[in-house]
């Protein structure tokens, strides 16, 4: 998946301490490679293996080398690099870009950014950010909460009470990640990460009340930017015809990006404290992940007890 410099800048503005030095009009340049590149050899004139599809990073060593050149030589070397149509150039350690660099930005339509981070830290964090932004992703209707480190996606038909259940969980001290629309992305071969759409982050819609700003009402600890998806809770209207497994011995799963995510179906009935049930479900899932399955343990005890009774007859 290809992203643009604009996406990289907007998502990493706070995390990477980014600012725009020049070329704000050219932020739609595509980034087609995850890794970043420090163009030390390129500035010395060697372009045989130059990684031109990557964001170029000017650190302390590159800045010192450029300062050692005359203005004419520096402009010539930078122009050679800009002619390769690099996506963008970032100057780290909060150093101001030289004037000739800004002029080349306009001429070759390449944005120049500035970061306050140390070069090594910036390279690491920026690489992780690009990996996250280019990972497979999907959007779905549902409310995402973090319950004691367990990421729970609450889904169900409109008006069934997803947001109200999440609001009650927030009041219990847990955190909201996304309301109504949740973005899922495959973070690794064993993890799916959930986050919110940028425009609706920090907000919830409560029927009859309207839009609320969660951190203003419950504090900054009531929100999380993202969390790992550990459990899906599907709310459905209770029916006398439902035949549900009440023991928990036959768990359900849903395939998401090729990974099996535990799925729990909860019938919604008048007077039922869904927030409390979802909280217990999250705690129970945490125990299962640690190898402690209450349903299986009880089943094994019953089988052992029945076996002993048969043997004593």
C-alpha cells in the first residue's frame, strides 16, 4: 500500500516532532518504500545504488558535510539528489534547512520537513510509522474500547446500545479507542491493531444526547489512540428461539486478516448490565490468554468425578 508525504506528515506531526520548512504544496508526493535513507554517499556524488523512492534524512553528519561545501557546490549536489524525484527530505535535530535547499524544494516540487528528534530515534520511529500506515487495513461499524489492556470491539445493529455500553465502561475507568467507526490494520503476523478515524477521534455520539468530547468529560486517561484487537463482542436482540452455548466450551471465532479473533455473542435484554458483562468477558479473555480456561477446567473436573464414580461401582 502506497501513502503520501501528507499522510506521513499528518500522522507523525506530534510523534516525530515534524514541521514544514518548504514545499507544503507538494505533500501529495507518493512514498512507495517503507525504509528511510541517509544520503551521505549521494551528497558525495555516488548514485549507483541510491534509494530514490525513500524519504531522505539529513542528520548531523550530512549537515556538517553540506556546511563544509561552498554554496555553489552544495546547490549542485543537492540538485542532483532532487532530480531523482525523491518523495521528501527531512532535516533532523531541529536544524533549519539552508536557503538553497528551500529554493530547490520549489524548483523540483519536493517538500522539505524538519524534525526536532535525534536522527537515529527519528529513523526508528518514522520507519515504524510508515510500516503502520502501509499495513493492510479496513473500516467497520463498531465501538472499540480498552479494558485492562484487552482490546474489545463492540458491534451490533444501530441503536442496540454499543455507545452506551462503552460510555458505562469509561465511567468504570476503562478507555475508549473509537466510536461508531473503527479502523483495523494488520500490525504483524499475530496482531491486529484498532484505532479511530482521525476526524471522530475523542468523540462519541449518544442517542438523545448528541456528540460529546470524551477527554473533556472524563479526563485524558479515558482515551487511547489505538489498541490490539483481542475480542469481538456482538450484541443482538434477545429472542426465545435463540440456542446459545451457555457453557463456553465451544468458543466462536472470526477471521480478520487471516487471524482468528475470539467472538462472543451477547443477547440484549431490558435490565441487563451489558457494560458489566463485557468487562467480565474481557477479564475472562485475559485469563484464557494466560492459559486459564474456567469452562474447560470445570468440564475436566466433572469428567474426572464421573470417571471415579464409575470405577467405584
